[in-house]
């Protein structure tokens, strides 16, 4: 009799394990079976989660739509899939279905300083202390995200260039808009405001991330460096 050694996923090379592969190479690089193996978490005594996932997919001719139609009892026919795992698979398939039905949320587009003001100003104008925020944009000037960088006192807050461009790189942003508030209501930029704008503009050019504007906001409105020709 020839005995076959069935290797568990933990004994595979790290780059071949589904979870590690997702972390290092991205979710798009995983096969359907590898993604289902992650959902399963473990296989049976005699086979890995990946082998079990492959068997489940084979039963529906590798059609995820048909897998989503499987009942809990049908999923539990596979050794290693109990009620809990069957429920997890069904839940994952249902989330995928609902995602397809959901409308893709439209990202706002920045075409003026007023657009940028409207996005973040409601978070800033009533604060009794300064905060520094960042609006991250793609190449079409669509908003990817908005991030709070720092919180300070009544008359200032710390602005860390490394943190700002780390956020931009994390989101693969093509450009950024800087924004902070003046609790005093004075919209005139200080020399420190001017200096940090110049510094961040130069840093962004090195990374090919454009600093499009810097807005100072207060209850009475806003000041735009770009509108005033101060984004050098």
C-alpha cells in the first residue's frame, strides 16, 4: 500500500498560503478556491482547506453564482463543512450578491476651492481648537478620502509632512488639498501657514503628488491659497 502524505496549508511555502498570498500579493491574485479556503479557515482531518474548497467548487462546475444558490444542507454534504462553515459560506456568497446590487457611491469631484470647503468645513468651523485635514484626490480630481492629520491648540497644530504624504501614498493619491481652521475667525494666513504650504508643495513635487490648494476655514468663510495665487 502506498501512503500519501497530505500536507496542511501551514506546511506550504509562505508565499503559497492563501492568507499570506492575499497579504503580500493582494486579493486579486487569489483564485476562487483560495478565497473560499480563507473563508473556510480549515479543512478536514485528511485534506486542507484549499483542497476542500476545490471540491466544493468542482461540485458546481466552478460557478460562483451556482455556489451562492446552494442550501446549507447541500454544503454540509462535504466532509469538513459543518453547520457553522456552511453558514459562513452562505453569508459570504450573499454579501457578494448584495455588493453587485448596490449602487456604486459617486465620489465628489473637486473643481473649485468651494467644493473642497464644502467637504471638510462642517467638521472644522465650530471647533475651539485647530485641526489639520487632508483631502486626497485621484487623477480626475475625484475625492478618494479625507483624513485628519493632527489636532492642536487654540492658535496652532503640528503638521508632519511625513504623515501627510504617507497617507497620500497609502491611498495612491495623485494630488492633495490641505485644510485647517482658525478658531479666532481670522482668515488671514500666518507666516507659518505660508511656510508649511511651500514646504509641502516642494515635498509633493518630489513624490509626484501635487498640492493643489491650502484652505484656511472659519465660521465666516474660507481663504484659498490657490485662489490668491499663493500655491507656488
